[in-house]
C-alpha cells in the first residue's frame, strides 16, 4: 500500500511548506461529495494525527487517514502548471468513473 508523488509535486510541496514556515507534510484523503460519490481532499498538515498512515514520497511525508486509504491506494500525485493555472492531478488506479467536471469519482 502506498501513495507516491512525482518529482514536480514533491518539489512544489517542499517549497510550499518552506514558504509557510510550518508543516510536517501533505494530508491526502477523500470525502463523500459530487455527482460521482467521492472527491479528493488535499491540504498541508501541521501535525500528524495518531491514526494517520504515513508514507515517505520523494522526501515528503504524506499523511492519510485509514478510511481513505482503500480509495487512494496506489495513487500518484502530480503537480502541473498550464498557463496561469497550477493544480494537483491524481493518477488513481482505483477510479472506475469520474464526473464530467472532474471534481468527483467512483471506485
């Protein structure tokens, strides 16, 4: 079981944590939402919870709550810049379908 980061994503996260001046890593998970059922949640983590699962991905700590892991196991997180837009992208092998707007998915 694992979640990985591309080199670009890891560099972006390390830079962001340095600019914030605090944080232990990236918190990644899912929540029920959208027209397809699940949506990703991603944020910087200032501390780890006792129940968090921790993965080291290219020198960055990724924290995942145990309930989210079955939905995101095997996911590669990328960070892409296209023109003026920059965002995280998720290559999740568990996704069976996603909504037209790309905000939610089904496993």
